């Protein structure tokens, strides 16, 4: 596996693959890789001739300095996992490579992300999606992938990226991959390593509550289901819901009944022993 440190390395790697007529898949990550990330690499491996993963803790998407400072960084282990997953190249740039200090003002472009970015994570993490759009659009322009792979764990992020590539006219197919979970249901996340033993014990209750709410929803209104889930998760020890929203699976806008033609998604953010965890469920498929 090649390690690419500079933008020009990434651009040449991509040009070379394209010149050989190969399709290219891009998998953006912030590292501290786990099996959830690796499932995206495997999807990309199946769908594309060449796979590039990026490992970059993107400062512009953190609205909390402490979260950025304490974000786990495990480059050596990440490289071993990527190599084992059959990734062809890992792009691991320094911050100044992605955001040069002398960058001109035009590069600090404000993205038109529309209503999908205004609710939930957009409302609770000001600036977060602008930062995501900045990094993902740059990676896409440099790597020029045919397909880019994202996990449904960050359900709203996929909607925002679809919107971004459409308004920015970036010719790439967005592939959404299912959430990988621990055997007890907890969604895999780089932040799980921060959970205390006690918090790790209660955290699976988040997904258990979401799952149980699928049956509950069959005989209750959206608002009754919403408030039931919020109370049930708040009743778990150490857990405090930041928001639980039941939204249209495409527009991300809150719904008032279960008849949404695009499907209905329940999206939750919970502080569990002080660690911010997110998860979601689709009310049609039940997972
Ligand atoms: P991150 O490193 O947290 O920015 O995540 C990089 C990519 O991996 C994003 O597209 C995430 O949605 C995806 N991802 C993270 N956790 C999981 C998971 N448990 N299952 C599937 N995809 C995931």
C-alpha cells in the first residue's frame, strides 16, 4: 500500500490509475479505524479497481476544541488495517497540506448545503457541516474518484454530501454503506474507546431502545414515539439525550406522520458518560 502525504502525490496517484483505465473509489475517514471503517473499504474494494482511503482528523469540522484535541490518533495501526483490507493507497496529509496558511480567500468558500444541513447535527454543531463539505470537496477534487463511500452511521452527513456534490457539480457517485455494530448492538465508533466500563455497559441500550421503538411506532404517533424514545434513553444510567428527531430519510426534515414516501429515520445523539454518541434507525426496514 502506498502512503501519500501531499496533495500532488494524491493527484498523481489518481491520474495514473485513470490513465490505466481503472475506476477509483475514495473512502474518507478520520482514522482510529475500526471494523465499521473497514466495511467501507471492502465495499470500495468490491466496486472499484483502485481504492484510496484518507486518514485526516479534519479540524474545520470540530466545533469543540477539546474534542479535536482528544480525538484518538492511531496512524500505525490504521495503516496495518488498511493494508490488510486491500486498500491501494492511504492519503495521510498534515493539516497545512490540506489548509495552507497562505490560502486565498476564495478557498474559504461557504457551501450552499440547504435545509438538510440546518437540523440535528447542523443545529447542535454549528459549522460542522461546512467543515465536512470543505474537506470532502477537496478530497474529491484531488482524488477525482468515480465513487465515494460513506457510512449510514452518520446518516445526515450522507444527505449533506449528496447535496454538496450536486450543487458543486462534482461528478461522483455516493455509496451509502450500512452501520456496523458490536454484537450487543452498539454502533462501532472511534469515540467508543473513550467510554468508561460503566458507560460501555449501558451504551447498547441506545440501539436497543431504537429497535424497540420500531414496534412501538406501529401503534403510536410520531410525536408519541419521539417522546417515548427520548424518555427511555434518558432513563438509562449516565445517558442524556441531546436530540432525538424523526425525520424524512431524504430531506432530513421532521415528519408528523409515518407516511413519508422516502422513508422515516429516527436519529439520536446521546451523551453517555460524557461521550457524544450518535445512532439512527429506519422505521421501514427496522434497522
Ligand atoms: P469517521 O472516521 O468517524 O469520520 O468515519 C469515516 C466514515 O466511516 C464515515 O463515512 C462514517 O459514517 C463511517 N463509519 C463510522 N462508523 C461506522 C460504522 N459503525 N459502520 C459503518 N460505517 C461507519
